[in-house]
């Protein structure tokens, strides 16, 4: 990913939190020279000093057969993004787009059935534990679980390289920066409002 110096993120703790908060991501591999992608929820686990991304795809999805055949897979995480009008600047310029994106590269392997069960248990705990009637692993009938397990393939990606870009108008002067935030808050779009909040948090001026 091309990252101008203004937008490069070097704080890996911040990037890790971003990946956890924006865990519906895109996995990209190649098959016979053609890129293929799947969009799905992922988990991030730390084992010792290493991070691993885990998830599962449908057995009928041919992409899982490329995981171990590819030396490296790409996982793309994305946060809020918004159009930035140059009419919000105090000088003549062209419009642009603000965004947050993280690219992760690593080697993928297929999970065993027991590893997959543990991963699914954690996934349910993450998204169900705060609900009124949580659907947790031990509350689902064994028959249904066994049937569903036959239809999915679990995978694990060892994180080997992380590239992070937060394009948040860091290259603008203070007056323009604050004006962009105000204008984004006035936009009738949730992404614009979210971007304004991200930019507020980024103010270290």
C-alpha cells in the first residue's frame, strides 16, 4: 500500500486496536494468477510475541484451497472514510478523500477441527456475551454444531507485516483541520460524522 509520510501510522498498539475494532475485513489471495477475495469477521489473537488472525469460510468457497498454496495472503481492514471538499480550505486546492486502512500480510494455515471449535467458541463469546439471550457454544445442540462444522473451514494467519495509513488531513494547517471537522459533522452521512470523531481524537496540536 502506498503511504505518504504524513499518513503513515507507526504506533503498532494503536493499529492492533484498530484491527480489533474493525474486525470485518477482506482476505485476498490469488488463484491461477487471478486475485480473489472474501469479506468476513476475523479475530486477532496473541500467542507469545506473535499475532495471529483467525476466521472461517464456507467449505464451498474455493478461496480456502489457496491459503496454504500462497506464500502470503493479504488481509485488509478499513475504518470510516469521507469525501473532503476543498471548499473547506482557506486556500485554493482540489478535493480529496480521508480514510483509515490497514494491510496485513502473513502465511495462512488450515485449522484442525478442535482449533476451529475453540475459535468459534471465542467468536460467539465476543459477539453474544453481552446480549440478553446469548447464543454461546455450549447452548447450541451438538447435532446442529456438528452439521454446521462440516460446512466451514477454519484458518489461521501468522501476522508477518503490517502497513497502516490514516489519511486524516494531517497535512493541513490548524485552521483548515478544525474547519474540516466542523463541515464533516454537518454532513448527512454516518461515515462523515465518524471521520470527524476520528479526526478529533487525532488532534495533538
